[in-house]
C-alpha cells in the first residue's frame, strides 16, 4: 500500500495550467488532426458524444464545435461500412492506415458525392445545418426529457423531407437465371479442359502400345580395366560453382595443386556458362571460349585470357602446378565467379533501402532514435496519435503493440494499455499476471470483463454522468481536477482501491500485484484524441503516464491478428478451393507431359577438336622432349621443297642454285644464305631415315641444351620468313596475271 501511495503521489495532477493548455494546443495545431481544423469534418456517433463539451475550448480545437453543429449524415449515424470496418470503438490501429493519418473525408466523398456532407437526408437546400431553436425544442418536450446528458438534440422526424424513392430492384428471376448460367458456363469450361487432358493422355498411351517395338540397341562392350580406371579417375562431374571453389581450396590444402587448378578452371567455365556468356561443349577450345567472352563481356576478357594462359601452361606446357600458380589463378577466378552474385546482392540491398526510405518519408515523425518506425495510431478523433504526441513531451514513448502476448516487452521498463477490443483468453490472463508480477504496469482502459486478480468489475446497475474526479483520499495529492467524458459505465471496486470517482461511485481503481501495478478504468473515453481539449483531461493524461514506466505499448483488437503460419493465412483468405484445383490441374499436366512414351536415349553428341589443338599438343610434346632438332629437320624437308617450287633457279640444281635465288630475292649475300641452308640440311639428315648409301648409320643426337634449342628455333624462323615472302610474291604474281587476262578479254 505504501508503494502505491508513493506511486500515485508522483502524479501531481493539478488542474490544467497555462503550460499544459499550451502544450495541448501545440499538439492539436498540427494539420493532421483535421477534426480541429475542418468545420465539415464527419463525426461518428461515439465521437459526437463529446459535442456537449465543445463550448469553451474553441481556442484549442476551434473547428470541432462547428463540426458538431452539422447534422449527422447517413454514413455517420448508421456507422456505414467505409468507416466502421476501419475504425471500431476500442480499435486504435485501423487496418490499411499509416501512423498519424486520417482518411475520413475521402471516405465520405466516395459515399456522399464529394461535398463533405455524405448522404445527408436530414438537410435540404436553403436550410441551416445548425441545431433547432428553443421554440422547436419546446414543442418536443417528450423527446427532450428522454435525452441523457451529453447528447446533442436531434431534429424531429416530422421536419425531414420525404426521402427519395429507392431505385427499382432487379428482377430476382433474371438475376437467378444469370447466376445459374454463369455457374453452368464455368463447369462446362472446366469439364472441357479436363476432357482435353484425358484425351491427350489416352492418345499417347494408345500410340505407344500400337507403335512397333524399338530397335534393339547393340550391347555395349564390356568395360575394360583401363576404362574403369579412367571413369574412376574422372569421377562425378561437378557443376556448382561454390562447391568447385571449396573443392579447389581443399585440394590445395592437401598439396594436390593440379586438381585444385582444374577445379578453379571448371568453376570459371561454369560461371560463364551460367551467365550466358559461353556455352560449354566438348568440341570447343579455350580460344573459342575467349572469343565468346570478348564478344559478350569485353571488360573481363583480359582477366579470362590471363587465367586461360596459366591453366594451359600447366596442361600443355612445361610448368608444374605450384602453390604460387594456384594462388595467382585463385585470386583472378574468385572475383569473376562472385561478381554476378555481388551485383544481385547489391540490387536487393538498394531496393530494400529505397523501400525503407520511402516508409521513412511517409512516417518520418514516428521513427525513433534507432530508426524503427513506431505505429502510434491514427489522427482521427477516436485515435491515440495526439495522446502519444502529448505524452512524448514528458519523455513517454507510446506505440501500438503488434506482437502477440508471447512477445511482451521488458516488464521493468514498460507499461501495457489494454483497450476494449483486445480479447484475452485464460492463457493470456496468466501471461499478463506473470508479466505484472515481474514489475510491469498494466492499464485496463475499459472493457466488459476483467480478470479476478484485478479486484474490479463492471457496475451494471448505474451509469456515470458527472465529471470524473479523484477520490477523497487522493484529492490532496491530485488536486481538484475534473475529467470530462460522455456518460458511461462504472466499476465495482471489490478488492482494489478507489482511484477516480464519478457520481460518488468507482470509475477507476488500482491494485498492487507482486512487484507491478494494475489500473482499471470503466471505459476508454478518456483515452481518445477528441478528449484532450476539454477540462483537465490533458493534464490527467500527462501526469498519469508520466508516473508509469515510460515505454507504453497499446494493445487493441488489431493486435496479433496476423496468421502464425502460411497455412493459416491461406485458410483465412479462403484460398484452399483454388489451390486444390491448381494442384489437380498440375497433377494432370504432369501425368500428360511427365511420362516417357518411348525408350529414353541420350542425345548424340559430336565430339571433335580443332586442328590447331592437335598441332599445339604435338608441339608441346616435342618441347617437353627437347626434340628441337627433329622438328627442324622435318619442317625443313617440307619447306625446302616448297622453296624449290616457287623460286626460278635458271637450270642450276642443288643448294647453290637455291641459295643464289634466295639471296637475290631476299637482298642478302649468297654465303649467308648458303650457311643457313647447310645447317638446315644437316638437321634434315638427322631427322630423316638411314640412307643405304651411308656406310655408318647416324646416331640419334642426345638431348640438346638450351643454346642448341635457341639456334634451331632461329633457323626455324628463317625458313618460315622465306616461305612467307615467297608465298606473298606468288599471290601477287597470280593476281597480276589474272588482272592482265581480264584486261585482254575486255580489249578483245
């Protein structure tokens, strides 16, 4: 009890002073609270109950009194669908609205034609929308005597013009006939589609049974030991880029750098093939892949070329796979194979940032210091956005709680406000009690049934009509404050202490539960935007929430309405019949297209290699063997024959005639050319077969050193240069003779 008194003594809820009035006026001065700025703002019935107090507070909410003078429209008095489905009493989180928004006028424009008065059947042109005069009231004493305090006089039904005749109703027989025809058409189309699927399945089955038997494929030869060894060495072909990279790193850690480089190379090709840059085929070479890369993505062609060069140096060259070579290839491959994923992640991140930024623009004033958007209700008269803005001036953070009861905030720093629309079951009551016992503050803002441990219940025999005041015990602590709310329910304070009174009965009570506090109010009228301008309502709200835990979470009928599982979402949306039909159609489609109506055979793949690959492989094999002399001799035998055919030697045979002809053509001395030809002839003799005229068979020369290889390569280049020069001259001579013959034909 002492702790309760200390808590309540902290309220210090003195009558509204100039500072509280100014703070409230500053909050309601924002244009979002349109009921204080628009004189034709439409009010629903529960909000119109506050019109009895809209007399002396014109400076705080000037337009509300004028809005009260407007006669109720059809949409307001009957609680039409556009408003009631979005804003029910006790619900402070209307579906589909942003924090601080109010679309009441736009709804009425759609309903009533855009003049801000809806379907007003009680007003006619030329008549004022103000309430009736005293003389009119005198004539309706019976109705006036039945009015309760706070209610606005309503015009007599006799003063209303007769409503326009309703539009003619459609003929029910025609409507039923049209509905039946649509239903029959739907089932006819569905039956036709199913019949078509069944027909195609039956046709394929019959065609397959009547077709001649397939040719028996020849038995494949039994795999030899070498074939099994090759297949085991080859293993399963991996196509996933990430797994290839992981396998390459694992192989490098084991020291198998050849396998690691092969996996890196395969990862690069698989990434390029997946991006549509190249198409992997067994017959294609690295040169083909590089040309595709240059055509599709020229910016990465240098990197790909460097990688292919290093890989070929291991596959066909004299380099051995080392850790340095693996690291160099790995550092080049990884950026290329991960670049596409990086672009996708960048696009996703940018789109998420843009969308979140858009939300921040819409609700910029409701974003906390951590960048989290907080929903604080709408700005209509029945909302709580103005209350949240008001208590924010004293350091209280009030927001809508959207999580279920399983995810309640920290009880040591949080306050829960439960509105009448929030339903609590037995499990929820136990969770709330445990939460309060741990030190939380709980406020029941109205309702029909409170848990037993709150110590309060609804009084059914009395209705409060006077202003709400603090109980006698707490007048010295609160001061002489008055809270103006429309007539409403009262409480029975059985095991709780009286907190606020109305008509000398209990309106609000409090009780200590463990380390926490529970406050119970008879209704939620004080917890509405429209209640702030009147009497000491704003001062009470400031002092009440200022003494509780500063993190206030409001729970109403919209809390935890979301589905817990996707199955529940589908069930709530009534999509099960549609999904079942789709599954049925998919099953029929798979039965139609998914069955093989013949012997499955692998497609024939043409396996070939480019001729240049064979030449390159042969040259690399000779290079590894160091047989440069043999290559020079073989090439010289073919090259010298071509030179003898192309150069005129004027009847002279042998090397001397060829040397003179080459010297004349090349512009060099005969001795220099003759020296090259003699060296080439010696290499040709070493590479050729044993001559029968030779007494001693030439022995195969040992493996040459690097100097001999360089000399052989220089002779190779000399021969290639001579062949290229004579080939161009021969083509030019052929072209000149062809042009000459064409000119002769034209002249003739």
